[in-house]
């Protein structure tokens, strides 16, 4: 393969560079030329996609990405060349070193940790069975997990003795896929093969493949927000194909997911760690600061405070908004987080812990397990995510309203019934647990947040409601 002196200089110097930005190579390698001869006949769609890519212009061909070394688990001989089907982040990192390093330190790259989580118990056990059998799973695996969870979060790719990939784990472009070479992640989750279009990666719908649905409807939230409305109204002004794509310089019509979480500003470069601009991790039952969750996962972000990350995001916001606007927004957002924590998450976690001795020990074998799970995992997340992205309908009607409805009409009644059933139990341990649970329910409902439910709204609150009603009637009569 012929390279110019500049390519060799950069290669030897150890400097980070992006090969797709430079046409260093004067011709395709012999191996890639052989691939092209066949694939432009047998795989014309792929060949055309690759031909429209920056890889083509940089003379990066099939073999440069798919080459496998002797000893690679997923390597196999194909027309006398050893290749692998999967192009892992380690492969991409030979040219895109900075991007892969940032990605490896992100929560995206850890997404396959769901395989051992409560969520995956649902897909593998509660929803699924062992009916889907493959060489990699001779005893069977749940098709619900294979076709659902694993396609976004990533699977642990299993390789057969001949180097071929097990059909339960491939095809799979889950963002946290565990690859045969030991790397985590899938660059093609966002940069779809074989064009690897930067414009597509900047499209909100690109993120919406996974960030949607009842538990994390970011794409629906975005589309409802003023940001999403502005994007769809002005998509022709977004300059999505521009290589530099600095907000405020190359476009100003609207932000996309990439704008806020990844793309460049006049003060920040592009980052492939999407957590470097968020100041709350809203995934758990109770939100935590991102450096705390990064520490738990052993990620380098453990050293980056939420205040620094918020400043990073504010730098993005300042391209369209002033500081007063941004400060007021964050007060609103933090207020919603505080409300959710104080009124629902904290008492809910405490009550579930007290109920545990009275429940059947198998996860999701009790109705209240499902009720509580959806309270925080569905409605609770929706409300918090929606507030972070300024989507009022998802914050309220799909968020706090549904939290409250289920808390008062499902969660509390289930716990009350559970306590009542065991108050006279001959089992002293259960009787004591029931008494404790009943006491904690009563204490929770008699706090200022919940006393309305018992008809004990304070005099001050009643007077305030009456005042607001009179003001409303006076204004609109």
C-alpha cells in the first residue's frame, strides 16, 4: 500500500489523527482491490454505500477494516484472506484513536451490562423462555432478549469454531456490544455501514432507534420540544453535511441530540463520551450525579464533576440563549428532580424495603413489583428526562401525573393490603414486618406531600387553592 511522506510522519510520531480527513493513500491495497472486484457484483448496495463514503476517498477499503490476524476468535479465511465480519472499536481505533478512547470511557460502551440486570430478567425470564436454540446457546435463550434488549444494549457475540458468528448474537449493532476481541461497543450503532454518514449521525432519529419508548422516550420528548419543532421546520438550514459543523458558526436554526451532547462549539471540540454534558443521571430509581455512576462503573468520568459537565452544556446553550435564561431553566429542571425524589422516590424506596419480608422472594412474582418498577423505570424516568429537554406534556401527563396516579391508586393500596394480610400472621417475623410497614405507610401519608390523600390538606393550602380559584374565575368569567 503506497502512502505519502505525511502519512508516514504522522504514523511514526504517534499523533492522533483522523485518516478520513486526508487522502494520504494513492491507491487501494491489493487485498481491497480483490474484494472490490467481487463485491461490486455480489453486494452492489454495500459497494455503492462505501463508494459514497469518506473511506473511499481516503482509499480505505474492505480489507483495511475487515482484516483479521491469526488468533482472532472471529477470523476466518475468505478467498485466501483472513477476515472478520465484525469491525470493532479496536479496529476503528487504528485510525480514529481519540474517538474510540472517548467512547470507551462512556456509558454507551458499558450498555451491555444490562445482561445481568433486573431489566434483562424481565426479557429472559418473565417475558421469555429458552425456546430459541443455536450452537452458541444449545440449552436455549429468550427470543425476547435477543430481538429486544440486546439489539440496543448489545450482546456478547459468540463465535463458532469455524469463526462464524452465532445467530443469537449476530447481527447486532447494540451500542455496548461485547466483541470477540474484548472491546466493548459498536461504532456502526450510530455511524451506519457502509457510508458512515456524518449527516445521519447528527440526525435526531439516529439516536431515536434506542432512545424511545415508555422508559426513555428521548426522541418523542425532543420532537415535542421547541428544539425538535425548530429542527423539523428548518432541517434544510441545518448544514448537516458540513465537516466542521460548529453550532453558531455553521448552523443556528436548531440543536439536535448531537449538538447538545457531542458536537463542537467555538470553545469545545467534538466528544464521543455523551455523558460529559449531563448533570444528572436519571436512569436509576433516584437520580444521581453522573460522576457517581461513572465511579461505580470504573470510568474516567468519575473525576469530572457534575458542575463541570453543566458548564459544558451551558456553553452549548449560550449559542442561542443568554445566561439568565439558562440559569432559570436549570432551576426548573432541578426543581422537578427534587420534587420527584422527595414526594415519590424516597418514600417509595423506603416502603419497598419494608415490604420485602412480606413479599414472595422471586422478582416480579408480586403485583407491587411491577407497580413500583413502572413508577420509577417508566413514569419516573419520563418525567425527569422530559424536564431536562423542556417537553411539558411528557413531564406532566406522561410523567408526574402517571407517577401520582399509580402511586395513590396502585402502589399505596397494594402495600396497605399486604400489611393488612400479615398483621395477624402466626409468623412473628411477618407480623412485626407488617406492623412496621403499616406504620411507615401512615407516616408517609401524613406528611405534607401526601396528607391531601387523607383529606388533611393544611388550612394554608386550602386557602391558597380557594384564592387561585377566585382569581381564575375573576379573570375568565
